[in-house]
C-alpha cells in the first residue's frame, strides 16, 4: 500500500470507532457537543501520531518480550505532554474532558496501532497511518458530538440553529443517549456498506 | 459505616462505572456475548481493580507526593497496573490453577481496561482517604461486574430473535447498553 492509502484508510475503510470498535469510552463520554468531541479527537491524534512515530523508530531496539510495556511507556510520555499543554493553554476544555485526558493512555486504538502497525512498518508509513486513523477518530467524535448537541440542546458549535419552538431532546445528552446515538450511527454505516456491497455484487 | 454504605450504593447503582461514567466499555461490548465469559471477566476485574486501587493510592501518597512529582501520575499508574496484572497472572497460575483456568485469558486484557486506570485516578481526584479508596475501588468493580452480567444475560437471548441486518453485532449491543443505562438512571437521586 502507498502512503496515500495508509493515510486515507482511516477515513472510511477502518474508521475508528465504527470499523475498529476500540476506544469507546471517550467516544461515549465526551461527545456532548461537537467541540468537545473534536478536542478529544485532536488530543488523541497527537498522542497516536507521535507514539506511532517513536514506536516505529525504536522497533529494532525494543526486545519482543517487553514490547507492550515499552509501548505503554512511550504512549504515557506523550499523554503527559498533552495533559500539561492542555492544562496550560486550553484550561476550559481540560476541565470538561477531565479524567479522559489521562485515560488516552489506555485507549486501545493507540496501543492497537503500535502493536499492529508501527512495530512492523517504517516511520513515514507509521506517521501516515497514525495521522489517518487519528483524524478519522476526530471526525467520528465530531459528527457524533454534533448530532447529540443538535438534538440535545438545539445548537451546533454553540450557535442556535433550530427553529424557535424546538423542544430540546435532553435524553441525547444523558449517558443512555450516548449509547443509543452511537448504536444507530453504527447501524447506518453498516447499512450504507451493505447497499454498496449489493451494488458492487450486481454490476 | 453509613458513609460506606452510601458510597457502595452510589458506586454500584447511581454512578455505575460502565453505564454512567463510561469507563471500561471495550470489554463491556467485547466479552458480553456469553454468561460464562462475562462472569469470568467480572470476577477478574473485581480482583484486580481492588488491588490496583489500593496500590496506586499508596504509590501516589507515599512516592509521588513526597517527591513532588505528581505530574508523572499517568506514567506511574499505568506501569503499576501493567506490572500488577502480570504479577497477579503469575501468582494465580502458580497457586490456584483452577482459578487461572477460569480467569487466565481475561487478565492480560485488564491492563488496557480503562475502568482500572479510571478508578485509580478518581480515587486521587476526589481526595479519598485510604479506606475510602479501597471501598470505592471494590464497589466500582462490583458495579462493573453487575452491568456486565446483566448485559450478557440480555445478549444471550439475541441468538433467538431476528435482528435487522444493519444492527447485527455491536450496533444492537450499544442500543441494549443504552436501555440498561436508561434503567440505571432510574436510580439517580437515590443517594
């Protein structure tokens, strides 16, 4: 596969968390608004890109037996960087995302990519893979957050977009709404894929 | 004692770690397909989470705070948890082979279970003292096991019903989880 393929596969073919059903906790917890979702996605992308790069650069030096522990230390170091930077410059967002910033360290997507991709491929490919998957994750979070924000509080990116008599659907902002919204979105995506397959099969 | 009972009820029912706090959702959807694996995972989590909550609290209070390096909390905790899981796996394998048979395959998965790490962080963020931290860890883990077993009970029945094709697998799992969470939000205001 070319670099372009590695980069773009994260947007549809293996878009997390739909195709790669990993790292669901932040997806469900922080997507009460589009902006929060995007903030979380970008923080995760940063960690993913750099952990992929460093795992790939160090893959020849890390003994196989202790590779998982080594990957976790690399990932944790970047999570600490994100934590400190966000605390310093984006304090508002840091407060909202709260515990889910340190929890990036146990996001299975990151360890999964380190193990499945970066430990077997060169740094440039790993960089493309990390960036693609990370941006795909950001898009998913942003879309899910926007849907929940639109239905739950009638706003989009903090602007009032619904008609004046719109009754906010508060269920969407509550925890059960997160599960249901993600479930329906996933089913929609499956439906699109199935229709595509059927078309592909017919032609 | 009353405080502890309140804390238990709050952690198990009102602020259920899986359904309301959203920690540990990967195993929740991954291993809830059958009752046996769900109970195995639930027990393994109760065991490891209580231990991990206790040890991370000690590490934070007696190593990180005196040295003034609280900002290394994330790295320190994840290392403690990863080592602990490995250690528990070895001890259980040597001392209790039947238990290892039952829990063995779940133990490595727990390293990346955000519930364990999340509870360790909540213990510190909420400023719990030592005993409260142990209680909270144990109660959260029980809440995790309860939700997991409930979910498995429902998912086992999916085999008998016809599910629309796009909803098969994870999608229907998520919606079921949403309904269970809705039932749990009935406990809100209990504490």
